[in-house]
C-alpha cells in the first residue's frame, strides 16, 4: 500500500499522468474532429442527392402528370440499391414505392430523420434509420424521397466505439508506462535517499550506486559520491588528528610529567631543580611546536584557511630561504646551493608565508637527514640501514664514490615537464627514502626508523604536502641518486604573465 | 611602564601581572572585554596586552573601538589562533603585534617593551649609535670606533633592527619577523648563526662586546661600558 502511495506521491508519476491526460485529450480531439467532419460531409452529400432527386421527380410530374410520376417512382424503387420512395394519394394510400406508409416523423417537419421497418434477409423485421423529405404533389398526394442511412449510422457508432476503446487502450498503456518510468526513476532516487539516510545515520563510507549510464542521475550520484569522499577524507583527517593528539602528544606530556614528578621525589638541591625545570621548558616548547604544526596541518588540510593569495616570484622566495639557511649549512661544513634553470622569472599565486614555511621544512629536512652517506663524521655511528642502501647504490652503478662525496644540498628551480608549472626541487645526498615509503612519510607523525633518534615531530612533510595541495600543486618525493629529491610543483600564476614579460630583462 | 593585561584566564593574568612587576613594570588586569575597554579609555597605559577571545567583547572589537575613538596606545594581541590570516585580521583591527599562545614570558616581555619604545617618537632618526658603534640608515654605512664595517644587506637590516631596540631584548622570533618577514618558527638555530656572523664583524676585533646573548630570551645590543 505504501508503495502505491509513494507512487502517487512521486513527481515522476504525477508528471507521467499529466502527460498522458494531455496526449489522450489531444489525440481524442483530433480523431473526433475528423469523425464529425466526415459525418458532416456525408450528410451534406445526402441532402444534395435528395434535393436533386426531388427536382428530377418534379420535372417528371410536370411532363407527364401523376401517371408518369407513378411510373418513375415504381421504376426507381425497383432498381437495385435504390433509395426509398413512396407516392400516396390524398387519403394516404400507397400508389407506388418501396415504403408502406408515410413516416409520421416526416409529416410534422416536411423532412428529416425517420425510422422504418424492412424485411431482413432472414425474414425478420428490422428497424432502420433513414433521412428524407416529403413533397406535396397535388390535391393531397404526397411523395416521400429518402435514403437509408442505417449503415452510415452503424459505421459512426462503430467508429465511436473504436475511438473510445482506442483512448482507453492508449490511456492504459500510458499509465503502465508512467508507472514503469516513475518506478525506475523512483527506485534510483530512492537509492540516493536511502544512501543519504544511512550516511546521516553515521556510515560515512556508504556510496550512492552509479550504473555507468552517464545520465543525469548518474552524474548527480557521481558528484554526490565525490562530495562524500571529500567529507570522509576530512572526517578521517579529524579522526587522525585526534588519534595523533592522543598518541603523539600524550606521550611527551607524560614524559614531562614524569620528569617533574621524579624531580619532586628526588628531594634534590636547587641546582638539580633548576636543570629539571629548564629541561621541562624545553620539552614544553617542543610540544608546543608539535601542537602548532599539527593544528596548522589540520587547518590546511581542511581547507579552512583561505590562502591569502598574492602573485609572487618563486625565485625570490627560494633566494630568501636559501639566504636564511646558507650560514647554518656552512657552519655544519656543508653547502646549500640554488640553481635557477628558469628561462624567465616565474610567478605563482600563493601565500608567501606558507610557501616559505614549506620550503623551510624541506631545507631543514635536508639539513637534518640529507648529509652524504659517505660523511661518517657527520652521521656518527650510522645505521645498518643506510650502509645497506649505500652498497646497493654502488652495486647498481648510479653512485661513483667521487660523486657520493658531494654532500651539498641544492634547491633547483625549473619548469615543470608534466604541466604548465614551476618546480622547486630540494635535493640532498642523504640516505633518501625507500620507494615504498615515499607516500607514507607525507602522512602525519610518520618518521623513518633512522630519523627517530633525531629531534623532530614527523610533521614537516605533512605541512609541505598540505601547503602544496592548498596551492593546487603537489609534493613529489623521488630518488636523487643518491639522496632524496623533494619536488614542489606549483601551477603558474593565472594572471600576470605580461608582468613577467615586462620584468624580465 | 604601565601595562594593561586583558585576559580572561585568571591564572595567566596573575602570572603576567607578577612577571611584569618583577620586570619593573606596573600591570593592571581586566578579566573581560568591556572592563578592558573601560580601563583602557579612562586610564593611561603604555601598552595593552589583549587576548583575542574574551567574554563580553572580543579582543578585535575592543581594539577596533579603541582605535575608532582615536586611542593609539600600542596593542599586543595574544591568541590561540596562530595562522597567518588570524594575524592579519588582528593587525588590521589595529593591533601592533601578535603573539601566538602558548608563548614564553621572555618573548612577551621583549615585545611589550619594543612596543612601548615604538610609541615614543623617534621616526626621524637616521642614525643609530650604541657606544662606539654607529649605523647610518641613509648611506647604509656602519662604523665602530671609526672603522668601517662591511655588512651584507641582510646583516645590515639585522643590525638596524637590533640597534633600533638597543638596550632591549629582541627575541629570535622577533628577528625572523622583522628582518626576514617570516612568521613561523624554524626548527633549527638559523637566527643564531646569522647573529654569530654579525657578531664576528662588529665585536670580534674590539675589546668590549656590544651584541649580547640574553640566555633563554634572545639578543640585545647594549653599550658594554655601563
């Protein structure tokens, strides 16, 4: 019952019914019009025949008086398929013709429709319909001229019946079609409704079925699914952040608490208290930094932060960051170089602070992890991991010992080969990131085993990836043979191409 | 120096009052935006420290109202919202500086003192001098005891900012913000390395150091003679 109620409530069904009504009415009107027109035409022809017959008989009468008229009527009445004739005298007695009595209907109005009985083939009496006229001949003598229209009337009735049946059948088929179409659409929209209901109830991984036809509902479903995927991503991000907070922030907080508690218990002197407090502040600072980075990744990923976009020269940002970091590299006995392969200045749309921070993160990573695997003095004891990696590289032949000795970090600026964009590549000579880890390290708090022993939150690359996504670009990690090659790929500025040309020397 | 702290967290407010007093300043406290606005209007302060999220009236509105009334007292915003666009909103509302929570007290003190100093007219100064170190802002010439010191452009700006705030602590974050215009905290000691290079040029060959490291806070340029 509810299915039926739903059917009547559905707009597709209502539209189908409305459409059906309109089309049935229209076709009915056309057919009726044709029918009545045909009927009308037949009637006019009949009347013309009758009046020309009347005229002919009057002429006969004028020529030969009542005698000739009688003969003519007799002759005509006998002819096969003849019309209906009756000649009577003043007393209404039949003189000639094939009708037995003057129809009373005709006496009243001189002409029109009347019925008469006729012997059927089987001998029974059949009532038939005719149309005719009465002509007063002379001294009360009457002449009836008529035509049998029973067949015409039968035809008309049959046509009407056929028409009605036709309309009924069309209506039925239309109704059936309407039900089918609306049930189809109903089912598909119902699937969307059902799915959204389940999503509202909390199952975010539900997706609306797409049948691949590419029609409107399919497109709608695809778009809704994309939207759902985005929402799910954001929700997952939120959940990850809270998990991260629970795990990666609670641990150091607990450590901090333990340290303070330990100091209280130890009953130490002023000196040791002071040392503990200072260490506590350092730990708190590290926590705060992690927390800030985590928040900013979350906000960047949620897209909550609108990029305060300006058109800026990427080379300028690169130079500034390089200038900021070059001394630190030199202090460490290393080198940070900028190589600009751009033919002309490239402008990008973006937030200088965010891009600066992203580049800074990559440079700091290169500073921390990117020293050559052949510089044991810097690396210290070195892990078995990196030794293995290095051996592999030498075996493959990509690494000549002389080349590996280069332990500088480069920032290269270039045109993007794959899209119309600009790339900033930070390359180091460190152990790099194994291919199967390259996607994972972009996630929050993911740190490679060998970097665990060093300070850092594991958020640096997440920030870079989030910043790049926000700028419509991407972060790609690849092999620097040896080392890590972190590529920031920016789309070019949408406007200001002219400005670039103007500024180029 | 009189400082008004508009902060709804009582413990933070007490901590700031106590710390500022220990640093030799007078601090008043307001626990909500309306009280803060009243005090700021009817009393005379050198610097206002305003939390962005306050009961009754938020910090942005407080400062906007104050500025609309023609009050130019320097304002340091404190906020848990640390993104660049939050900072821009704060500065646009009339704030002079922006500090993200949580912060170190030394950072807050350095910024408050820098703000108080900025309020005193010194715009026309084209020359800074600390002891025998002189810096000409127009010709970009730096001398110490009459000897020319050649600085890179960034080193010049670093020294210029330090000398502008001579006698006061300047934090690493302040330097990164004012000399490099970057508003994030690097993980490494980038600023320290730049400072040590600057120090090598202005202090190394002279008897009294002029560029001092303030432990746990930052740096300060001060005439070593007193």
